[in-house]
């Protein structure tokens, strides 16, 4: 009773704003605890107590002070005298600025003698201005709990692992770029919170934290996590959301005690099946199955690191130089002195456009186009670029190069390639002195030499039997000559020509940097076609063909050159360069056959697929897939999509345009930049994903019946007009038709907004989001939007500003009904933001950030209609403000 009375007396005496008289200060000391962070003058009270009652104060075991206190620095000097101290809290955040935000404390360091507090087990330094961890902390032998969240730590000491008794460590909301390897020595650590930092890599030693039960790495810049995390057998909760992860190890599925794995809002396009099947895995907000990785950019410089999830951005390069790392894998290195003055670099990732990305014959595109600005600025030293690319399927015949565009023409840069061991990703490296456009291509292996007046020898590294001999006097001025070879198998020739008697040598392509023919004939050696030797050779069946640059015309020049034969080779002389091909056949019109074979060698066999999402049949996926990839692609999509069998096989060139058109009662629901008159344009690249998703609709009343329509694919660009005889059946010319696949839209169920009763058990008051000038979003508009949201509702809710706890509660309360989850999320947000005039813009932004450009476009269309209606209403003579507002709102329904 006496202790209770003392506590009650303490509350009466020690209120905020007390003067700090000795009697009042003394009353704040309750047993072995001093909680002074609740007073604006807490440090003043402590200093008074320490001066007047030092014998009692040095016995204190639990002390709390506010680091927002102006006397904190003076107070710190007395703390090492508290030898019995077990818990010390020096937190900021007790004061707030004019906007209501927590103000950081003034703590930037600790006195060295604080390391002598041998009994200290709990230390909280959160919400301060620490840029380095005070060294005295490493000398606290009994420390179990350490909190340094909301500071400015960039790194942790290399010997951080000496805190061997640490069981809880929180460094959330700092600027940590890396972790020391010694962190793996914290064998007793149970809870590690490193969320909202700038971590890009984790040391393998993290896997040594055998007693760790909860690991929070969310909100960092991790591209991957080490396989060693699978050693954390005690781990129960692993938080990896809001990173830049492009892959996760399948071994995480083997953790025996794991009950939550949060992978939301990353860059994962595929997740190991072992992980995806786990019931406690959260994967919303990832671009699973998307065509291209969304570019996520980050700058790793000498002074700071910046990452953001965007397909374009900028960064500043100074004379000190820096390293730049884009999360998609593109790296740059600017050496010191490369830029004399600070230079703003802008980057963009572009979809290749065949109108200006010109691929040569037999080239294969392996990446998107990277544009770097400013164009033409000359660097003082070479800037290094590393670009990731998709591994080509014919590496022995092709080589990978970075190609750059000068504004006038494309040229290939000297390129080195390497394959990362762990991720197995391929990277191309080049050096440049100026910025423009860059992409990675696979081309025929190119051998090059400089031909002097004395002559030289050039041979192919693909087939050393192919040689070009330049005699002395062949040129006056040195000129550069390039040689490329395309091997052609006997099986390919026989399959294309349907003739066992046709055989051909490898294709030889020669080019030079001069427009003047050589002064003397150049000798070319080609191997005889397979199965032909100098012993059984019938010269009447042997033909030397010369092709133009485009391979459209092949002329038989056998009678125009002098042929020499050995047992294995044919040798002839020419004075100008292009394609050369040696054929052995009884056919007479060999030029036409060679043209057909050459064309077929450039073609890819593909199939078209058209699938509808199981949960939303109006969402249709269209893709052009190389024949050998069809089965793997369908296997990946079968859980989420259904549809007809792929189309029959057709053939397409690399970089060829084609378009898709929905027909027979089905049309595209929204306008898109790649859609013209209801026709969706595509470009085929064999190593890139040629996939698009789109919403479709039908003018037919689907309340009483389903709609059976189709989608057809046509070769070429979208036509300006279609012949009348074809337009009755299709939206493309019959001569360009490639394939047709069926699309079925099911009979409509009653719409939410047609239900006369409460919506799925929900009853909402009327809503008008926005304002009259910009147009309103009404309840009916939100219901229409909700119909499109589908399984992305959680990601959208998070981007709208709802907390994880709210999202989880909505999901749990409506766990049996996806429609209820969507409605609850959308209308909960709408009710909370109904008074915010900018809420409609926030909704549009959230949809874009969630990858739902289709819904964002729909909202913008509704708002634009509202603006038009409002403009019309205010132009009417005598129209009152109230009626115009009402009319604008009605127009939204």
C-alpha cells in the first residue's frame, strides 16, 4: 500500500512542465528505475538527482532519457557511473515538428567509458543521428538487446560479431549498404531486423545464425539472397518483401519451422514450385509471367546508393567517378576524371522498333534497347558498360556483341562476355566514350583483318578450311576486311529442297570498308560440299553462286571464274565481295533453289497461343512462341489460364511485324498505344517474349448467352484498310493471314451494381470521389473498377496506402470470397479518402504501380468524360452550380 501511495504521489507531482525543484526530481526516482523521457526537462532532472542523490542514482538499473533534450550531451558524461545499469534507453522521436513528424534526437556518439557498463543487457538508441556505431558498444559483454533503428548508419563494424550474447538486433530504417562477415558469429541471435536499408548483398555467413527465428530484410535493394539461408533451421518468419529480388533459392522450402515467407513486391517473374506450393508464402506484387522484367534502377556511387522501380531515370556523375547498378542487371563504371563537371545521365529502356533497330540477316536480338543521354557528350575516359542478355541457342556459330546507334547508323563494339557462375546469367561488357542507344545481339562469328599493300591471309575461326588470300599489290591503301561463315548441314539442305542429291558448302560472307574493287584478284578457298571429293567430283554439277547483300538474288558465276580443285577444297578468284556459296546438284535453276534455302535458314518455326485467365475470362493472353518452347510455356501458364490448343506451325523472320485482331463479336475493351482500330501490333524476336495481355468485351448481350468469337493473327503492320471481301470475315487481308484461335466469353452473371440488395453483404453510402472540375468517381464507377481487379487486389491495396495489417484483416474476414475481398479493400480506401481532392490521382497512380495500366486507363477515361460534361454544363446559360455538379456526377454512372 505504501508503494502504491508513492506511485500515485509521483503521478501528481511529476507532470509535464514541472519546474524541476529538488523535491520533485527526487520523487521521480522509483526504486531502481528512472523514466525521465516523459518530461521535457528530463536531463535537467537527472543532473539534479545525480548531484544531490548520487548514492541512489548509481544504483539505478533502468534509465530512460529523451535524446531530444538539449542537455543530453552534458548528461552522457554521468552515465558510465551507473555500474548497475541493465537497461538504457536514449531514444529520440519524443518531439514533433510543425507537420507532426517525429524529430530525431541529437545523439551522434557515446562516451567511450560507457563500454564499462558490464551489467547492461538492453540498449535502445533509436531515432537519433548516428552515422557509425559507437565503438564502446562492442565492449558491452552482457548486451542481449540492441536497437539502433531510424538512424543514419551506413555500415556496421567488422568485429560486430563480438557481441556474442546478442539475442535481438534492430537496425531498421538506416542506410546500411552491406553487412560484416562477422555477423554470422552472433550464435545466440533470435530476432534480426534490417528492414528499410540499402542492402544489395548479404554475406554467406548470415546462414550461420542457427538460433534466428525471425529475419526481416524487407525494404532493401537485394537482387538475390544467399543459399546459406537454408541453414537457418530455427527460422519461423522470413520477410523479404519490397526488394528487387529476381530469384529465390528453392532450398528455402526445406526450412522445417518456417511459418511465414513474405516475397511480395519484388521482381520475381518465376518462383520455384517447391516454394510457390507452400501455404504460408506471400507473393503478391511480383511480375510473375510478365514479358519483360520491369527495369528497377539503382546507383551505387562512392558516396550513396539510390534504387527505384522504374523503366527510366537519371543519376549524376561527378569527376570522382562512380559505379552504377541497375536492378535489371545493367552495370556502369565511370572512372575518376571521366566527367570533368557534374553530369546528369538519363537512361531509358525501350522496346525494339524494327523501323530503326535494323538487324542484319542471321542476327538475333538478345536484349531490350538501352538509351543513355545526353547523346554525343564526349567522356574524358572510357566508360564501361555491362549489359545482361539472353543466352543464344547457337553459340558455336554466333558471337555476342553490344551494338550502338550513332543517330545515323549502327556499329558493333568490341565486346567481352562472361557467364555468372551462381545465377548462370550472361553479361556483355564494352567500353564507350559517348552515350547513345545500345542493345545486345548475336551475330555470325566475325573474323577481321587489315589488308596492307604487301597482302595477307584471313581465315575463318568457325571453319578454318575457309581461307581468303590477299596477294601483294592487292591494294594501295590499307583496308579492313571482314569474314563471316554460316555452316549449313546436309540434313537442312535435303529437308528444304526435298532432294537427296542437293549439297552445299558453308555460306561465306565477305565485306570491306572501301567502295573500290581490289587491284588484283583475291583467292578464296571453300571446302567441297559434304560427300564430294576431288576424286569423285563431277564438275558439271558444281556451281559457285554469288548473292547480293540481301540474299534476294543468287547468280551462278561458275563460268566467270577459274576453278581449281584439290582433294577437299575448291579455289577461285574474285575482285569484289559479297555472299559466296558452293553447290553440288543436278538441278538447272540453282539460283532460285539457293534463294529459297537461304530464306528458310532465316526463318523460325512458331506457334500462336491465346489463353484466357481462369478467374477472369475477359483477360486474354496472346503470345507467339518458338516451336521448341511451346510445351514449357504452356506448362507455366496452365495453373492460371485455359484455352485452345496452340495454332498450327508457321514461319517468321527475326524482327518481323505481325498483328492480332479479335473477330466475330469480340473486340478489345480499351484503347492502347499498340492498338490501332482494334488490331494489336506485335514484333517477333525469337529470344524475347512476344506476349501481351489485354481485356476484351463484346457488343452482344451476354446475359442470356455466351459469345463464341475468335482471334486471328496476320503478317505485317496493321493495314490502313482491309479488302471488302475479307472484311466480312476477318480484320486482316486473307493473303497475310497466319492463324485463328477461338475465344469464348461466358454468359454474364448478375453484376454487382445490378443487385438490388446490399452488395455481397456490404452496404455503402453514396460516394463521389474527386470534384466537379475534374469529374467524379461514383459508387457505380468503383463497382465497375472492382470487376477488373481480380487477384491483384492486395498489391493495389498496398499501393493505395493500406497497411499490411489492414490487407491481412480484409483477406481473413472475406477469406472465402475474392469479390468480397476486392470490394472491402476498394470501398474501405474510398471511405477513408472521400474528402481528399487528390484521391482519384492516387488511385490512378496505384493502379500503374501495381501493373494494372488497363484499369488506370479506364479511370482516366471516366475522369476525362467528367471534365467534358462539366465544361459543357458551365457553358449553359443560367445553369446553377448545383445542377452542373449533379450532372457531372450522373455522367459517371
